[in-house]
C-alpha cells in the first residue's frame, strides 16, 4: 500500500491516520489552487526573509553613510539609500521581521478573543448575547484606524502598543462572524445530544461549537492580515507605531514622503513590500476559504 | 421505572401539555402516539432534562427527575433523535462521537468500549474513524443508537427513530432496537406517529391529541383495532387506509 492510498483510505485504522488523511486532503486541494499557492509562496518567502535577515541584508539596517545619502537604485544599493545614507534593501529585509511580529501577535490576541466572545454570545443567547454583542457593536462602530490611534495616543507610541491597539480593534469582526456561524446550528440535535450526555456548557462551547467556527475564523484572519499590515503601516506612517531607527515599512514611507518627487525610491520600495505581502495574505486567504468550505470538502 | 403525573408545559403563553399522566414499568416498551404538534416530543424533552420549566411530577427509577445532577440523569436516560443527519457532529469522527460520553463521565477503557459498541449495533469496525458524511442514513442512526447506549442507561427515549429513514432501512433499525432491548433489558419510551412501528416494538401505548392523553391501552387492542377513543379509531383507520 502506498503512502498516498494509506492517507486517502476510507477506513483509517487509527485516530492518527484519520487526522493525517484529513490534513492531506486539505493540502491536496490547496495545491490545486494556483493563486493560493502564489500567496503561500509569498508568505513563506516573508518567513524566510525574516528568519535569515542578518545573512540576507547586505548592509546594516540602522547605520548609514551620510556621504551616500539619497542614492538611486544601483548595483551597490539595489533599492537605493535613504536620507541618512542607509541601504533601503537592508531596511526592507529587517522590516519583514517587524511586520511578521505585528501580524502574528495581533492574530494570536484578537482571533481567540473574538472567537470566544462570539461563540459564548451565540450559544447562550438571551441577555448574555445582548450584552456581548452590544459591546461588540460599540467597538465595530468606531473607525479602526482612529480607535487604534486613540489607544496608541493613550498608551504611548511603540510597536507593542501598536499591536495591542490593533488587536483591540480587530476582535469584534471575529466575534460577529463566530456568533453568526453559531446561530446557524445552535439548535442542532448534535448539541442536544451532548447536553443529554451531561456535558457542561464550557465543554460544549470549546469542543463542539468552536471547531465548527474555526475555519471561517482562520479564513477571515488570513484575509485580515493585509488590513493589519496596513493599519500597522498607517500607525508607523503617522509616527505612532515603530519608532526610529526601527525599519518599519510604514515609518519608512512616512520619512520618504519629503523626497517623493525627486527621490521616489525612498517611499516606493517599502510600499512595494507592503503591497506584495498584503497581496500574498489575500490570495492565500481566498484559497483557504475555497477549500475550508465544508460543502466542497467532501471532494477528495 | 418512569412515572409521569400531571405534567403541564407552556411555551410563552401557549400551553402544549395538559395534565399528562402515564406509567412505564421496568423493561416495558411504551409508545406515545400522536400527530405533529400533539406535544409528544415535549414529554421526551422534559424527561431528558432539556426543558427549563414544567409543572407536575416526573420520576425516573423511583427518584424525581431533577433530584441528582445532570450527569446522574444522563446515566439513567439517554435519547435517540429523529434526524440522523442532524444528530451527529459533522466534523467529529464516529470514534469521537462515541467516545464523548465516556470522556464526559470519566469512564476509562475507551477503545474497547467503542469497539464493543460498534459490534453491538452491527456497524463494521472499519467505520470507526469515518466522518458522518461518509455514512448512510441507516448507519448514522446506528451510530446515534450506539452513542445513546455508551453510558449503559436503563431507559432509552426514542424520538421517531425511523421516520427520517428509507422504508427498507427502517426495518433494520427497528429489528436492532428490538434485539438491543431484549439483550440489555432496556425500557423504551417511543414517540411516533407510525402505528405499525408501535405494534412491532411496543407493549403499551398512549394516544395524545393537542397536549392531552386520549387513551392509554395495550398494544393488543391496537392490533385488533379495538381502540376505545374516537380519535384513536380515526388514527387507526387512517393508518390502515394509508
């Protein structure tokens, strides 16, 4: 029996084989989607660049050579240099680390929080639902960037505070999605059945309700990554995110603004990085949505 | 085994059950017959602890239904639902579904118990790690019956267990239920609108109409067509005429 037929077997013999088989089916479906693969490629590239930044960057990201300031792209400086003579390519490469950190921290904080609030509200209904959703609506009704700005202004500028601010503004969307999803099956008999077995509400929510909301949350988080990167860049652009000399992409664009007419590359190169990474997350998110849709999932 | 006295249930301002009383002896199979909306499923929900408020006395195994914890009740009474397509979690394998009651009640020896139960309900062991969408309706209902029996409850509540299945599969499931009842000495409380099912599986029956019991009788009376109430006669005629 080949590995492939073992993975795709209709009659797995162990729990492990069943899980691996499901995972393999998802991976195969993803491989067949070229756009999602491009997105995944970009994300993997971002991960590699961030991991190997010190080896990949030709120059230091923070130390410049004032004699070489505002040089156009050339063989020595592929993306040119900025107003302090720092190599923009090296700064973009190190900036990948900051971007990745922001995106991951926001996802790790906001997604579980939103998922928990949404599933609890949807499962219990009644006044718990009204209170939690009222809170969610208040957060949703405020513009995201403005709210993040207000939080950063209150907490003080800096990357950690930018992450907290973005996370606080990102969770309501996940809560809404999770609640809407729970409402479609909260009266289903499979939940009655575990209730009759004596399961506690906490157990039902974490083990039976949440897994069904997981795929839509994952898809939404991936699609939101682009927005998170842009918000972080926006905060950086306004001088409220990463502080100099950190090579954050938004902050780099902001500094390049003064030279945009004569030295276009200073603002454009980090802009390219933002666009490409955002696009990568968007494409991958779209692909994930296609394969995680349960109606399409049965197709091997 | 089960004793229901003066059970009344209201949803919002509508009263759906009016002073319903009946007794089910140990090892007996009792049917609640009626059309949809007659309140028969509500009685099951009350017994299974799924209703928030009701009036009257419900005793299961000589103890009030609400006396112990929800887990105690779960060990006494389990339920098989009407729709096998909706009663199994779509993302959990059969193994997860059958193992869940054991996990909730902290019962060890999960692997052996799950395999034994698959054998008992006539499901091949190779289905163990399949997802529900890979099974047929009849196979799913076997899983639902297996799940209800995982905790070894003496009482099984059956909510139209065959009405969502094909006719040929219905017979299989009914035979399985009958065999399991004999083997494990179970007490059945069956809700249905299907009189042939009652005559095959049950000893006694109560006929419900608009939340009231019209008559309680022996299944022999049903077979010979000697139901005493006018409504019972009407149901019988409709069933014979098809």
